C-alpha cells in the first residue's frame, strides 16, 4: 500500500527578518502562497521571562488565525519547568515540539555542539549520554500531557567515535523510545551521510522532515530543490508512514525567500512527496 504524501509546512525561521518587520504581512504572504501550516521557532527561549513568552505565543496565535494558518509543530527550548513549554504549546495549538539545538536544553550539564563533537576526544561521551537522558525523560513526561517531543539535527551530530559508530548513533541508542526525530535531510547530507539511510535506520521514530537544497555547507546560500547536493527523490522514497510533515525551510539564500519557499514546496508536490492540504 502506498503512503500518502506528507503535509507541507514552512519553518518561520525562513522569513525571520520579514516577520520582524511586519508579521501580519509576512504570514499573509505565506498563506497566499498556499501554505496552511507553519512551524514557529523560539519558544521557551531563556532570554525572555516565561510570562513574556506566553504573551508572545498568544499574540502569534492571533496573527496566525488572522492569516488562516495553523501550527504543524514548534521548535522550542526545553526549560527546567516543562509546564512552561506545555502552556506555550497550548496557546499555539501545537502537539509536537522539536528541540532544534543542544544549547536550548536546560539542565545541570551545559549542552552545545560539543555535546556531540566532544565524544571523539578526551571528554568522552558523558555529556552526550546526559543529553540523551535529559531529552528522553522529558519525552516520557510530556507524552503523559499529550505532547510529542523530538530532536532536530544539524550537521555536527555525526562525528565518528573510536568504536566506528557515530555520536548520532550513540544518542539515539541511549534515549527513550518516546523521543522522536525531525530529520533535516539537508544537514544530514552536509554531514556526509546518506539521508535515506538515516531515515531507514530511524524508522517510525521520524515524525517530520526539513527539506531544502544547496551546497550542503553550513550557512552557505541555499538554492532551489534539484540544484544542489540533496537528492530529494532518492531520499523521500524512504519516508516511513510515521512522517506527517514535510517542512520547507531556508537558513540563508541570495534569492527571494518567498519565491524560493514557494518553488521548493511546489517541486515537492509535483514530485509526489508532499501535499498542500489534508
């Protein structure tokens, strides 16, 4: 039986400057393009008090409603008090959270890129194991409150370990089965691994994908799907049935952001990998 294409969403980080200048206009433009779902970022950031973040979530929900947009999932930090995250997600109507970077996880251990890359040196895997345990425990706790928790990769997770495995392998083998994945296929390619193989290995733990194209180098300008180092057709043939969302995103580009997002979304639809609406 064939798997229905995943629903399209757009990561709002792609138009962060436009949102800062005129949020209503930016959201309206995304809606006019055809998007019906978005993936907000910045929830539970520690640079703002919890009360301010909650108010901002309410304001964003009002703006999304006005533009006819709903939330597919959110990118958020993991606070010490998980109730803060639950509240912000409730305001936005979100039932899925992806942690987009280790430094956004609060805990007794300070996490950052070195949490993964440091496994290969004298520091060893202790920080990575603590990170896996922290996210796993949070995933179990949030599941009891109706929220799914996942991790969103970049490129630094695939550092090679002395035993021939990678920090990515160690992380997923040491965290709770309740923790899910949002695989950014572009950054996996940048790490030098085959995104299709990663998808196959993760299996049903994958809930969403980030899809974009370009030179697969950190912070180099990204380009239309089919013009860079990512092979979406080969990769997306391996998408498990657990994947509900195909999220288009731009980290940086020399092109018009709206045009690039629209073109990438339409390319995914035409290739049979995504659909605009349920």
